[in-house]
C-alpha cells in the first residue's frame, strides 16, 4: 500500500493505492484525482539600469506590464517599483566602489578583496526580498499576486540576472 499526495492544495486528502496481482497499474479506491491548477505565467520585470553588479541591475523598469491590467493599479505598481529602485539607488553605488577596489587589489589578495562585494550584494538582495515581502503582505497577496526576486538567464547572453517576478 502506498500513499499519493497530488498537490499541496489537497495535502490533507490521502488517496490509497492498491496494486492488484493481475495488473501492474495502481487502482485508485477514492474518487478521481483532482487536476493541478493551471498557474499563470509569471510576469518578469527586468532590470533597466546601465550598471549591473553580479546580475543585480541598478534599477528596474517602471513601465506597467499590460498583462497586469485589471489585476493591480498602475500607480501601485509604480510605487512598488519606486521603492525597490530607491533601495537599489541607496545600496548599489557602494557595491560598485567596493567592486572596483576589489578588482584593483584582486591579484595582491588572491581574490579575497572581492568578498566585501559579494557580502554587500547579498545584503542588497536580502533587503529587496524583505521589501517585496512587505509589499506582498501589504497589498499583493490580497490581490492574489506574489512578488519575488528571481535569478534568470539573460536573453542576449549566457549571464544570469535578477528579475522581479
């Protein structure tokens, strides 16, 4: 006897499967298994800045995506993107200065001079993730939407970039 959980929405529902000796396919005793819900494609808001440090652009595009029409107000979207861009504007110039300093001293320090940049970039990503979580709790979860910072492959090259989904 084995237990099958089709998806997290039906986590509490347990379906029992019995294997019959004649057939190799399991027979479901309960009613028909529910089909997984069709999830909509995520909307990616790409970086629009001219400076990128380890895949994190210095600002995100504030243009309202047409697929969000009717789901969220354009003013709310621009306000949220504005908050993220303000966080990036505050943190990224410091990261760039440390990156330049780390690159200049990289040969002398055997690469250890780049650790501050890695740590600062991680801190910037965490602060953006906390900001997006606050935005989700404030508004977007009520609208059935969820924002997160995600790492995706660039369309034009093999490099990775962070996008807001």
